[in-house]
C-alpha cells in the first residue's frame, strides 16, 4: 500500500503552482471516472498525482515531460518499496498520457524536434481514465485559461493564443477515450465552446 499523502507532498514540493493546480483537478476527475468505470482507484490516483511530475524540471520540454516523469516516478516508488508490478502499471499510465495527438501546438513542437506524434497510446482502463482526466481539464475553462496564459507568457500574440487554446481544447475533447470521460467532458467542454462562441461574436 502506497501512502498517497507522501506522493501528494512530493508533487506539491516539486511542481509549480499552475501545474499543481492542474494535477489536483486531474486527480479529482480521474477518481470520479475510476468510480464510474470500475477501475483500480489506487493505481489511478497515484498515476494521476504523478502524471506531470516530469514538468518539475523547468528545462525539460513539453514533448519530453512524460518520459522524464516515468523516471522520476519509478525512482520515487522504488524508494517507497512499491511492488514492481504496481510501478510498471503506474509508469505505463504516465508514459501514455501525451496528447491530444491532433493538437496543432503539440504537432508544431514535435516538428521543431524533427518528430511526428509517435507516443504510445493509453490502452488499459486505468491509462485511458488518467488520459481522459488530463484531456478534460485541458478542454475545460481552467485548461483554456492556462493555455492562453502560457502562450502569451512565451511571446505569442493574444489572439493567436486564444486560437491555440481553442484548437487544443477541441482536439482534447475529440480524443476522449472512455464512455464516462466523454460524458463528463461534454459538461466541461460545453462551457468552453460557449466561451469561444462569445469571443467570436456568434
Ligand atoms: Fe502532461
Ligand atoms: Fe497534465
């Protein structure tokens, strides 16, 4: 049995405020989906807490944070004496959480690095749930605010940032994997869609 409190403390100490806030939302959504989908809640909760731990390294890139996250999580869980099978399942979830695969921003970052979207995809109930929770937060009002903030912070024009947030939110919503994820995602995304419609004067 892993002490969730210790994992949470580790994540809080290592992530910046924005990523910690996002992680807390992902954990909450992932647990709600795990309940509905009858998934292993312990695995889902630990993986959700650790899914973006690769972002604790400020020099790491967006396209590298999932593989760095696997290394950090593996080290941490080994130190805590976690069952190797459990570590494998948790790391698989972290490894497969990269998305959305059609998001223009992600694709342009990959292109800069001379790559295509070649990440392993979520293929277990638990990995699909954490993936969905991450995508739901991304297409929610908080996710949109986060994208606009980050794009403008790194020099993008304000209107371009809104366009980029819209593209990412639609791509994230369209890539939801589970039935419960699609149902919950629709609720969050509805507000986001209205937000863009109002901005565009529709
Ligand atoms: Fe991530
Ligand atoms: Fe995330």
